[in-house]
C-alpha cells in the first residue's frame, strides 16, 4: 500500500528530520553542512509544488537528503510492525 500525506504533514516530517539531524549529527551540530542543506532545500521546493506525496516518495526524498552526509549510519525507514502504517517513524542511528 502506498499511503499519501498532505503538504502540511509532509513539511512537518521534513522539519522533524532536519531538527533531529541538526541536533545529533557531527557534520551539522556546530554549522550547517552545505550538501545536506542543498538537497533539503530542493526537497522542500519540490514538496511545495504538490498537494500530497506518497510515503514511499517521502522516504526516497528523505533518504536522498540523508545520503548527502556520506556516513552510512544515518538513515530513515518506515515502521512496519503496526497493523496500519500511515506515517513514517524516523530513527537515526
């Protein structure tokens, strides 16, 4: 199944991701890491253009942003252990 998120929820999830990466990732703690910001801002701009996004597409977009950190540990994945998954749970390792 491919659930959809509205624009408001999508922006909240993107902001949640950004806030947590900024808080805990060594490249982002003291300063903003330009490759990350560039990808993040591009995703925000693309999100602004549509009314909704599928969870799969949001996951793919977030993973593109996180991959700009080049660390192999920071990742995002959906939580499938609930009977109804209509949101992403972001976990950062």
